[in-house]
C-alpha cells in the first residue's frame, strides 16, 4: 500500500507568525506517521514560511519573478520548514529524507508542470519516506512561480501508483453550505454550489481547486483534519472521501 499525504502549511506552522513551526502539531503528526508501516510520501505546504515571502515578491502559481533574491527567499524559507518536518519525523524513527522540488521541476510557458519522479520512486522502493514541499519552480516566460503542495500531490499520486491520498488541513473535511462535512464526493457538480460554483477561482489552492484535482486522480482521496490523521493512516476514511471513479 502506498500513500501520498499532504500536510497543509497551516497544520504544521503557526500561520500568523512568520516562519514559526507549530511544534506540538508537527510532533503529533510525526507520531501518527511513525505508527504506519505503509510506504508514505509526505508533501507539506508553506504556511507561515512560504506565503509571506511569495506575497512580498508578488509571486503566485501564475505570476512569476525574475528576482533571484525572491527565489532564494521563498526557496530558503521552504527548505527551513522542510528541515523542521524531516527532523521531527526522524526523531520519531521515520526514515524521512528531504526532496526539494525547485532543484528538479519546471513549468512550460502554459504552466504545465514537469516533475521528475524517479528519485521519489526509488527512495520509496528503498524504504525511505520522501518529504517534498511547496516551493518555487522555474517557469518559462515567467521566471519562477510558486509550486503548491497540492500540485505536487496530483503529480506524485500517479507517479508512485498511490493507493490512497490524504489531504490533512485545518478543517475536518470539505464543508457544505451549513458547515457540515460532506461524506463523499464523486463529481464536482454535487458540490459546486456548496463550494461557490464551478467558476470560482482559487489560485491560493483553496477547496475548489483541491476537490477538482482530487477528482481527477485514480487514487481515492480523503480530506480531513489533524485529529483524524492517525485514523486515516490506519486505513479509515475520515472526513470527506473524494473518488472520481477513475481506476488505475
Ligand atoms: C505553498 O504551498 C508553497 C509556497 C508558498 C512557496 P501550499 O499552497 O501547498 O501551502 P499551504 O498548505 O496552503 O500552506
């Protein structure tokens, strides 16, 4: 069984305080990950490490910068967070190793991502837990743009033939109009109105984009909060199950 797990930036950092790890939350997540014997690829978001540097230099997933200081500021902050995540996992006995997307990935002018994944597959086969992160990425005609953790999940899940995908964020699942967790989503139409309609844009990687991306995967995905991470890793389907019906 292979699992791709995204830890949202707001789960592992204190989002309001620049470059501050939420030590208690990260340590709990590391404990939960240490409990599973499955092959896991971890992807974490930016939280208070990536986003304010990206905002300072005006960089998003579509608007780039050619300022090397901007690239280094965003990438450097994300490497510091990645180091904290890898260290927390290592301290709990997880065979975690860092993988930095900026060193390998690129985008075409139309935004299409090219992410080499051989090293991730090989690391998994050798028993490691690769830990990737949202980052900056070389982007033809834009300089460098933000690469979100959600995009990495969508690229990695088919590349490692993931059986399950978990998206752990600060909400307990995909919420409907009343704030109730939606149990299961099999098509975007079912939730379009609750999520603000199919035209809603969310370049920041909000729920609309997440759900659309997860529906396109062959792996069944779960969206849940930190309190359900251990249940997810034990094989449960907490929060919202997103299953677009595609098979591997
Ligand atoms: C953002 O990654 C990475 C940078 C800002 C460099 P995500 O968009 O996946 O981060 P979170 O999970 O929303 O914080």
